[in-house]
């Protein structure tokens, strides 16, 4: 008998149960096994344990981790906006600065 964690309420219960006794959520494929350290406290699974116990989920998690750190490229509309603002500042700001320099 192993403990698993409910994906809805995140409370631990037996893997023999058909649903979570706390919230009633049925056990699905996405429940995760709870690993314990030497003192009996629950801990996160190591990468080796994840690879061994659920290789498909491990591959998906690695792919998600890789895509989280990438920044989407700037769209054409954003690029146009930045160029427009730069030109606006240059052509409006420059005459204003030259006008103000008369008073200095």
C-alpha cells in the first residue's frame, strides 16, 4: 500500500481507494506517488524516481520546463509600435528640447 496525493485537494490517501476520501475526486492517471525520506516525511520525487516510475510524464515535464524559459518573439504589431513611438519622440521631443534651450 502506497500513499498518493489527490490532484484536487492535495491530501494524501491510500492508492487502494477508488476516489479521494476528502473531496471525492476519482483516482485518475494523473495522481502522483508520495515519496518519503528517512524520517517518514513526504518529499518530492527525484528525477531518477520520476524517470523510473512514470517515464511519459517525465518527458512531458522536461519539455514544459524547456518551453517555460523561452520568450516569445516580438510580433509585427509590437515592433511597429516601438518604431512609431521612437520616431514620435524624436520628431516631437527634439523641437521641444531645442525650444526650451532658448530659455537656458
